[in-house]
C-alpha cells in the first residue's frame, strides 16, 4: 500500500462499482440505505430498532447503528424510549409538508375543495399519482359526524389500479405505458370490482376518460363510494383528481339528483383553469366551455 493511503472501505468500493456499472447508474449506497430505513416506519409500525431493521434490509447491524445515529443527528429520527428504538422525527414532517404546501395544486386547490365540501356536505380531496400509488395531498373534512370513521388523510397512499382515483389519473396513459407500469399477468383483487388484468384496467380507464368523470360504489373499500373528476394543467395532462367521499355502500339517487357529479366536475375544471389549462376547442365549443366554468 502506498504510504499515506488508507484502505478502501466497503461503502466506497460499492459506490465506485455502482458509478461504473451501466445497470445501476450513479447510486450512493449509504444514501439509499438511509432512505430505506426511513421507509420502513409506518403508522402500523411507528417504532423500530436496529436489530429488526438490520434483519429486514439485510444490512450489517453496525452499519444500521451508524445510519440511525446520522438520521437522528439530522432530526429525521428520534429516540422512542431509553433503549435503542427509534421513530420518525420532525424533520420528516417538515420536509413533507413544506413540499406539499409548495405545490400549486394545494395552494390553488384547497379553497376549491373547501367550497365543494360546503356545497355538498361531503369530505373532498385532491389526489395525485406517484408511480403505482395514489397520494392524497389536500383534504376538506366534512363536518358531519359520520365522516369521523373515514380514515383517509393527507399523505395516505392507495394502489392506483384498484381505486377509482387512480384509474382517472391514468386516463392519459397508452396501453403500452400501462403495461410497462404493470408488467404482471394478474393484478391483486381487493373486491370483485377490482380489475383482474391490465386489459381490464385499460378498458376501465378508457370508459372513465370518455365519460369525463368516474363513480365508484364500494369498489375498493366496502361502505365507501366516491365521485372523481380529472384536473389538467397547461400541457393538457391529467395531474390530479378532485374527489368527494360518500360513506355509504351506494350513492343514493337523491344525492345524484342534487347535481353532485356536476359539482365535482366544475370544481375540477376550476382548478384546471387555475393551472392554466385551456381545452382545445372545436367550432362552437367556446360557449360550452364558458358555461361549464359558470362564466
């Protein structure tokens, strides 16, 4: 060994191998491991210790201890008790909520879904897609006591293909893009209404896209129905949905007769307009668009 040089550490060697590998790109193993540790914490398991994390992630326990101490020093983790157990720290919340609050969707959309909530009496949300998941990014809670049992909050993630929200959000995807997102031959069924294959999913997506909205009656969770409509931005892409939640197995005729679908669609159109979306209008279509916006 040349004098003054120190032996290569395993992490350094891993990083160099990753940087020269065409398959893995410029990945940093230490950062990747730290993020994987943070992702292990959940509402079901808010407290975890080094031995359990080491076992789950197949990382040496000494490495896990160093990563935990680093994350603790940065505020992303904190001690849950006097032992070596940890829980998520305030830095995680600060990072997440500062990001969400910076989104135009939440800045522009929250007053819109609050008005929708007041007009319908129903809890309303803004939902986006993150890969194979949908994420709830804004919420206007109904004042009705029946909604206290509906546990869907900002940050909740659900499988996109199995939810009406996700199917509306994927309305721009081609069949090839959908197959790339879901390469498996069969999809997990949550209810009898869950699409069983990508072909079934694509057919459902196209139906919703042609309709311009979607209605779901207990299709993902029994006892919960929804009405969702797409939000588009200035590139004409679907970037979100606005949805209302009905805590019942079915949507009653009286609720539909009250104009619920039109109210949800108008809310989505208003948010789309605020995101500088302008539809490609054909002959004599301008008056229809202005009427839809209430102008």
